[in-house]
């Protein structure tokens, strides 16, 4: 039996250990290799992060439009002025008409919920639009509870508006329950445009004819009231005081009238802006579309600032 052959590597026992320069070159090569590997890893991570973020399009203009529209819609001062109108009229009307004004005040008090409901629906919907544009999960549990309670207690003024309320409530519920994100923004706009336009048109009609009509009536009442008192007075100082009071009351009416006009423009801006989104719903990422939305945002921000300063 032949014993297995063993192989031995030659060892140069006479070789000297590597000097410092050799070790330095070895370490430099190792360090360079480590740096290249680290740089490659970092670069790969950055590319992957960019690709991941690229899945979400920057729709800040649409996000801002939704958020500003929601903030603008909840301007409720005009509703308060509308409810207070009968009591203001008592200053200028004879006592024989006060009973009728009390009836008007009671009737308007019953309209308050319906008036605020329109604004609340617009606000809730536009909030959802803004959050989807930002690729955020929409958590509107509190808003949906309030909306559901309001819809149960308040009937719409006409069947078309009632259907619009129902559709918007269904849409914002779907957005929350199915946890829609930015990729469903086009779907939201497509479903939401007809009912939101119906509600906006209804509110614009109330603002122009109801709120605006009150200002015209009050202006005429003030003119007639102070003209009568001035004609009856023989006291120059009294006439001067009446003129000052008339100017003060008229300035209040002018301020409310300006607020009505601006709020009408706000609603027009929201309506036109959303219609533009609907018309361009397949091109929401295009630069020119976002530029147009950005212009609407600028106008809306200016209007909101103006009406808040009145």
C-alpha cells in the first residue's frame, strides 16, 4: 500500500518582513477599495430613494388650491350678518313693523343649519382634494360624523341639491374608507365635479340674492331714516350729529357689501378652479396646468386675505 503523497508549500525562511512603505501601499489600496464600495452603496441608496419619491408627483399647486378653498369656504361671517339683518332693521323701521321683523328673524334662524351645511360640505370635499394631492391618507372621521348628522337633520331646498349632498358625502366617505392616495386624485375630481358645482352654484345664488339683497335693503332704509330725521330737526348741531351717524351706518353697509362681493368672487374662483381640474384631469402633472392652478391659488389667497381684513 502506497502512502498518500503530501504536498508542502515552499517557505522562504530567509525572506525579510514587509517594510513600512509596502504596508502603506497595501493599506492605501484597501482604503481606496473600501471608499469605492461605500460610495457605490450610498449612490445606490440615493437612486433608490429618488425612484421611490418619484412615484409621488409634486402637485403642491393643487394641494394649495384644495386647502385654500376649504379655508375660504368656511367664512361664516356673512351667515351671521344674514341672521342679524331683521334686528338691524328695527333701528330704521317703525314699531308697527317690528312684529314682522321678529317673524323674519325666526325664519332665518331655521335656515342657519342649511346655510352652514353648504359651506361645510364644500370645506370637507376640498380638504380631501388637498390631502390627496399631497399623497396623504385622508382622515376625516370627525367631519364625516358631523356631515352625517347634518344631512339627517336638514333637508335640501331642492332634489338636485339633495342628490349633490348625497354624492359628495359618498365620495369623501370612499376616500377615507378605501384610504385613497394621490393616484386616485383624478377619480376624485371626476366624481366630485358635478355635485360640487351644484352646491357652489346654490351658495352663490344665496350670496348674491340673499346676502347682497339685504345690503341694498338696509342702505335704502338708512337713507330714508336719516333723511326724515334731518328734515324734521331744526337743530344744526342735531343735524350734524345725524349726518355723522348716517355716515357711520353707511360705512358698515359698504363693508358688508364689499364682503359679499369678495365672497362671491371666492366661490367663483373655487368653481372655475375645480372645473379646470376636471377639464384637465388627465393632464394634472403638466407644467402649464399646474401653472394655471397656481394662478388661481394666488387670486384665492388675495381674496381670502382681503375678506379677513374687512
